C-alpha cells in the first residue's frame, strides 16, 4: 500500500534545491504520492529540526520526518555529521536516511555506510536521470513499512 510521507531535506545549494523540488512535484503528480518536504540548509539546522529545538519546536508546523535526505557537503555541519548525531541518538536510528551527494569518493561512501545511512546516491548530472532517481526514491519509500518513531514533543 502506498502512502505519503514527510521528508526532511538538508540541502544548501539553491539550484539543487530547486531541481529537487521540481523532481518531487513531477513524481507526486505522476504517482499520486503526497510528499511533504521540509527543508533546512545545513546540518546544524537538520539536527535542530530533528530534536525539535528552537525554531523547530512546534511539531504541528514542523512534523517529525518519515525520511531524511542529506547533502554531504554543507556549511556548519555536514551530512556525515548529521549521520553521526543520528547514530548517537538511539531514538532516531530507525528513521530512513539517504545521502544524496555530488561526491563519489570511496571514503565518503564508506563513512556514510559506517554511520548507518540506508542509501548513498551520487547526484546524477543529467536532468532526466536526476528526475528518475527522485521518482524511484519516492516510490520506494511510499511502499515501505516503517516503524513508528517515538520522539519527545516540546
């Protein structure tokens, strides 16, 4: 059974963010799967969002995500820093995590999987391939059974 979900996207590049939003919109129109994208621009804000701290304290306006998509290289804290934080917080370990990066460096990939990322995708450079990747990602996660994540509410 397919179902919609809330996605936290940590992406600092405005062009990549615009392409991502457009690809999600195309995918949702094509599939009928509702995706609520919540965007932060760096790893520090991703952690604040997940923790429900500061500007992200109200869960009615900042719902806890069903899926986390991280860019690797961001200001303040990187995608790897966020994965490290998630690993160290057992209450969030079961949230699916995807790293979407321009990097194909073996050390980045190895470290991401060591930090329990579910999937590491290199960002395609061809627009049609990027759209297809986002559509496949949304379709896959819409059909998965995910555990309910218990988290503290502010």
